[in-house]
């Protein structure tokens, strides 16, 4: 039987806990207060800050659409009322949809950038991986609407998506990457990009921003690619005799496979003049990565080539390339498997881009919470069931200390 003293302590703890929750959530809300309300004033029954906050919390908790967001709000209404105004209760799914259809994605992205900058400004970011992803379910065949394609920047060091930008329907990643770079402070960073971004105009922007680059070299530059490939094959067969080559080798075990990875870095001064070599500003090193992957039933071999503005330090280059693969494993894979992004059929007006940003806010917040060392899916489920853990997730999202790196297995 509980005593009055025990009940008083429980009440005091609950009250203190609610005060802390209010402070943390209010601080997080501040980053998204600059978004202009797109609704006509007389239709604004629900506050924009309430709508955005419920949506962020719901997506952290695993919501995949407007009905899910409403369901989260209804089930958490008593808790939400401790820090939101909710003058007319929880908004309907149609209200959430109409608001996010009309919110300016650039304003939403700018608020996202302010939040991210508050985290990384004291940490510094060494490697920034840039890659594109299509949201396969966002197409609309009747209106001839293509699937939304986004280009994102990722820091594996801090497990953060740093920014995203939309690829125009009649364009490609080549035009979207410069727009993304304008959002980011990349000074002193190493930028890694897949072959689509291996463009002279983009390289120029890296150097102008005082950044280095490692760019994948494939058949979209056939002459340069073939020259580098032929040179490495010949030099490798001769054991790199008389050549200043720097080599890094690493063996990794996991996910039921053994991967042997060998990286060769050679200064361009060691090889004959390459096609349009002078047009690649800052170009210093050619790189070959040889991967041998032993699966349970077979062995596969892969060879990839890169050009870089870095000196021929194989360990450093190998680390940056390895971090680039994290955008596929830790971001794109998680968005599809845990948040079911590719299955999402939200496709009207600005809603696909804005909902994609909600997912990236959720993923960043869950990645940074390190007290519960489980998969992103398990963190999301705990946040759905445990309000205090949800507050812990938001508190971690406000912290500018490095999270504990954990397994990317979702």
C-alpha cells in the first residue's frame, strides 16, 4: 500500500518531468517557427506549430501517412496538451495533408538547416557523402507525374543527414548538386559523390569552397575511365615497379560475408597525361579499389576507380570512400526498410518533398539518441510507446555532442 509521502513524490516527479519535456519540446519547436502558414487566415482552426510538432513526433514514432499522424495525436492527446495549445483538438488527416501540400519546401528545408547547423557547428564535419534517391511511390501515372528524386548530403561521423534538395522533373542530379552545395558550409570537408556528380563544373565549386573531393569514375567519362583502368591493370601486373603507390588493405567480417578491400592511390605525376587532365581543377590522385567479397556460396569481385584532389594517402581515401557507402546503408536502406519511403503514395503538390523531410528529421533524431542502443526500428517503437523516451530523442536531437556509433542493422 502506497503512502501519502510516496504519492507526493510521484506527483512531484511527474510534474518535474513535464516541465523538462515542455522545455525540450519548446526548444525543438523553435527551429520550425519561421515557416509561413500557407492557409487563408479564416481557415486556421489549428495552429501551424501544433500541426508541425505532432507530425514530427508521429513520424519519429513510425507514422507513414496522414491517418497515422492523426492516430498518434489522438492516442497521445493528453500528453500533447501539456505542451501544445490544441484549441480545436487533434487536426484531421485532411488538415495535415492540406497544410503539408502547401508549406514551402524551401522554407521547411531552411529551418532544417538551422537545426542541423546548431548541432554540427562545434563538431565539424570531415566527410560529406552526396547521393541521390528516388521516392518510387510518389509517381502519379494519370497526371504524368514522375517519382520525386532527392539529392541528400550525409555525415557518417555524426550520423546526420545534412540537407536535401529536389531534382527538377526535367533535369538530373548534375543540376541539383550545386543547389545542395549552396545550402552547406563544406569548407575543409572531403566531398564524395557517385559517378553522376563527377563533373568539371561541380569540381570547380568544391575547390572554390575550399573543399576536397573523391569522385567515382565510370563510363560517363569513357576516355578518362579507360585510361585510368588500363594504366592500373598494366601497373598492377608489373607490381607497380618504380611507381610511388600508396596501398591500404582491410578485411571486414559481418552480415554473413567476409570482405577484403584493397585501395591503391597514385599521384597523377606518376602516370602519363590523362584526357583533359588540366580541366579537372585540383586533381592530384587516381585511386583503384579492389573488393573481394566471400559470401556463403560464392565469391564476387569488384573494381572501382576514383579521381581525387587529396594527396595519395590510401588510408585516408579508403576511409572516406567507406563512409560514402554509409549513405546507402544507413540512410537510403533505413528510409525504405524502416520508414517504408518507397512504398509511400503521398504525391500531391509539395507533400512528397515535405513528408520526405519529416522522415529525415525523424531519422536524424533517432540516430543521435544513444542511450537505447538498438536498431532505428526499435527506437521508433519505443518512442511511440514511451513519452519520456520520445523526449530523450528530441533532447539528443538538440545536443551538439557526438552520438555513440552503433550498428547500422535495422
